[in-house]
C-alpha cells in the first residue's frame, strides 16, 4: 500500500503534504465591521447661530441657538443621533425666532426713521 504524499515524492520518504496540513490547521478568518449611524446628515446650524449671536442677538436668542448648535456637534461626535436631531431642531427654532424678531425690529426702526412721530 502506498502512503499518502505529495505528487512527485517517489524518491523521498512518505511525508504528508504541507498543503493538507495547512488546510487542517487553518481557521476561518472573521471580519468585524462596525457600522455607525451617518451623522453627516444632521445639520447643526452653526454658522447661522454665530451670525445671529454676533449681529442679531435679539433677547439673547442668538446665544441660546449657538449653545444648542454646539450641543449638536458634541452629540454627533458621541454618535447620539436622536439627541443631535432634537437639539438641531431646537437650534433651528431659536435661529428662526431670532432672525425674524431682529428683522422685524430693523424694519420698524427704518419705518420710524422715515416717518418720525412728530405729530403726537
């Protein structure tokens, strides 16, 4: 009976083929892929908040919007997507309110400068 060996081993002693040994000892490699939520789609309204804070800081609403915008950035770094979305909505609300009230006040100032109240 012939012992199992590699092809062409007629002159060498019967040694198991190294390829068959590798197949027995080789384990299946596993790959672990960590999937994080996509935080790039959450808008933090940071530039709008800075603009409202510097130029249109009506009743400190621009400062509050800036604080919430910074909270959004922090929560995006911590991969807290739900918290980031909620704070982004709040920052947007304060930015809209600050911009609208400041614009309304600027329009009123221009109206009163154009038509002064000297009749009263």
